[in-house]
């Protein structure tokens, strides 16, 4: 896949708003930030609300509008996209919020004027297109990120396999099988890795005692934390902190 970033923008429309049938000599991706937008494209009427993404392929005619009383705020990206996959959906859902993050980053960078800005904006455009593709090409990965996000939010608490399967909306057996297929770990192995990741961040960014970090990371006690670190990282929490301190970072 190769692309060429052309532009980024944000707009607010006061309802009712309408833009008649038109087309562009480039691809356009629109993220709905607030409110709702309606579109007619390729014989389909589409309703997009906050968190939805609309895709308008190059040279394809489309019309857009809002309904009375419905505000609209959106961000839009225009680009060339060589090697675009077939059957790109006209609407997708930014389930993990990553498209929004990349859009906001691009919007912030458009006012920068340094030698690296064009390269950075191109890299962000490529990342956005890759993430956009993953939303429909690998939709099963979304539930993994959802479960991981839920685990991180309660990292100091015990979590069960039943609870994780409920978060994913799957039966426990199917959840375990699919999770391992996608991540290479069982769900509970992944939980332990997330706890170690969180504890390692605290080791390198705080001076909290090891026993406090163990509790915050949901590892019970310092002894259990040390065993997990040794198994997953090959070293101890104390050595990680010492190494980080001696590096001066």
C-alpha cells in the first residue's frame, strides 16, 4: 500500500445542512466527531453518528446532509491511495478510538512548519489508512483490545475468565480459543503480562516501594510480583529499577 497525504480539516455544520451530489479527484475519509450525518452513495443511504467513519472513493458521486435539530462536527482526510483493497466499506466504526487519535494528531500538525512536518503527516496518514483497513479486515481483534482496556482499567483487582468472556460477548470456550489464536497467549497469561507491563512502568517512573507496586498491579504481594517478573522478563523488579536509575533516564 502506498498513499499520498493531501489534506486534513475539521468542520462544524449548523443543521439543516445539505451538499448536493458531487465527487472528488481523491479518496476522502470522514470521521463523525459529534452529531449525525447522512449520505447517499452508490445507491445506498447511510446514517453516520459519533464514532462512525464514512469513506468516499475517488470520483464516486455522493450527497451529504443533516436533519433539522441535528448538529454535526466532523474531521476529514483526503489522500491518494494506491493499492487500495477491494470492497472497502463505505461506513465503518472507530471502535477503539484510534482513527480519532490519528485525526486529532494530523489536525494539530497542520499548523506546524518545520522540515519534518510533511514526513510526519504522511506517516500519520499511512497509519490511519492501515488502522482503517484493520477495522473491517480484522474485526475480531477489536474484542481483544476491548478486553485489554477493561483489564487495564481494573488492573489492581482480581479478574476472572468468566468476566473477560462476558466483556468480549462470547462463550468462555470460544473466547479462550479465539484469544489464544489472535494473541499467542491464553487470556489469563495476557492478564499477567499486562500486570507486569503496568508494574514495570511504575518501577521506572515512581519511587513507590515494591510491595505498593505489587498491590497496585494486582499481583498480591512482592514475592508473587518477583516470580512473575522473573518468568516473563527474565529479571527481577529490583534490577529493572536499578538499571533504569543507573541509566539516568
